[in-house]
């Protein structure tokens, strides 16, 4: 599959992740009398990855996340030459997804987008968690996410079940960490909404650095540890 087609799939898939996951938080989470709550948002993020993994996994590997691409590169599962194009496609997809969500969310009288599903710490953390707590949470959650991805997609693992394991893992991660950071583990997912939230809250961009640095550190940790524990899988994906 050509790089352009794989990048197009990554753009489309990341668009869906932001629209589906962040959209559930912005549009449905606090709906009067019938909000889906944290559990519903967590499930929505998991479902976006699960559905896209089956839809485009055979095209691009369905990374949808710069940290995932970095982790797979470190683990020897993804060619370094394709890393930058994948990350660019993912970020563009996330921005487009956030833009579509913004247009939908502001399409009613008296629209209040709240925090627009952005990630943050301190006053921008749902639970008021500190920078240190947020940083540790994002590193650990991303490391486990990558570890599960590497294990589930290992050519020695049972075939066909990886999307389920990965989607459920992302759901669990959100159930743990939404109160801490609103859950990133994905720099592209953080960037798209932050750009639109910055229209009313410049802190969204001021804190964005953490949601690039911490997930990538976590991904590198998993990319190093998994081959040490399981042995190296030389399959490209």
C-alpha cells in the first residue's frame, strides 16, 4: 500500500477518533437528564479505535496517534522513514475532526462548548490534579496502551482479536484517567480540540506541551520494554 493511501487512512481514522470520542464528551456527556457520563465517554473512545481498526487496520495499521507511531518505531514494528508523514496526517485529521465538532456544537442557540474535551492539569484538570500527577498519569497510561498494542498485534498472538483488546484497553485507560487529565495518551487528539478551545481559553494551548511529551515518553518506554520481555517481532505494521 502506498504511503499516500496509508496517510489518508490515518487522517480519516484520527478524524473519527476525535469526532466520536471528543464528540461524545462535548455533545452527550452533560445532556440534561440523559448524559452518558465518564463511562460513556470512555466507551466512545474505545469504540472509535475498535471500529477503525477493523476498517483501516489492513491499510495503515490504524495508529491514529503519534505516540503509537513512535512506540511502534522504537519497537521495530514501523519504518522510521514513515513516522513524520503519519504524524502529520494524524494531526491534520484531529484538527479537521475538532473543526467539524466545533461547528456542530455551536449550532444551537446559547451553545456552551465547556472545555471542548481538552486535556489539562491544575485548574484545567477535571479533578484539579497537579502537573506532576497529570504527567505521571499520561506516561503510565500511554506505556500500558502501547504495551497492549504491541502484544495484541504481535504475529505470535491470536489473529483477529487485536482491535477488541486495543479498544477495551483505551476504554479502561479513560475510565482511570478522565478525572486526572480528561485523558490524552494521544498528542493528535489533544491538539485538535485545544486549537478550538483556545478561542476562549488560551490555557488550552499553554498546557498542550505535556500531552505531547508525556505520551511519547510512555510510548518509548513500552517500545523498549515489550521486545525485551517478549522478544522482537520483525513484522512491519
